[in-house]
C-alpha cells in the first residue's frame, strides 16, 4: 500500500516538506544508517568471496594505490589514517601476497614508491565485479519505482554533500 511505504514527496525544487512526521531528517538518517550497515555487510561478504580474501584495510590500501599509483608509504598511511608502522606491516603483507611492489623513487633515493602488481589489479577487479553483482542482485529485487526513487535520492544526497553541508563540529564539506 502506497501510504505504508517510506517515500518523501517533494512539491518541487526547494520544497523539503516530508509527507509524514517519521520522514523527517532524523528518521531518514536512522533508516539510512540501517541501510549502510546492510550494504557494508553485502560489500564485505562479496569481497570475501573473491579469489583472494583480504581484510578491509588491505582492500582500502589496494584501492588507494589503484587511484594514486606510486604513492610513498607516508602518504599511503596518511590517506588510510593509520600509523606509519601499521602501514609498513600492511604493505609487507600485500607485497608477500604479490599484490603490490615497492620501487625506488626515480628522483629521491630515500623514498620508495608503491605500485599494484598485475595480480593486485586482477584481485581488485574480481572484488569489484563480485560487489557489483551482489548489489545488482539486491537492486533487482526492488520494484522499478523503488530503484528510481533510490537513484534520485542518492543523487540529491551527493549534491547536498558536494554543496558544503554542515558537518559535526561546525565545519562544512568544502574545506
């Protein structure tokens, strides 16, 4: 029944009136938190079904190096928000598994660059494909109108986030 569904109806641009009191930002935030937990579980299970089981930290490190090949260890640790010794041990394990390689920086002898190996790229591709398949399966179980509403809502969320929404602590997303 349409009245039982969680759908926020907007009257047009700038009209953020929720249809029911339970559709306010706090209630929606709670439901999104539940959905994120569910998505995180789906994401993790799909990754664990890949050809090589990696921890979330290992996957994050590989994804970071995929996006920014040639990072040094200090920059990788900063981007992962972990300590340098932890990052070093993480890279040791990834290198031992044949997923990344260290190479001397061409200009600075003291600096070492980190690169994904071909095997590392294949493992990341496998994880991405499994995650996409699991997500597509979940989305296929939704009604077309629900998928369209989710897509519209996610675009609105991303636009609001990119627009410098207030963050806890009084800062905004622009800085």
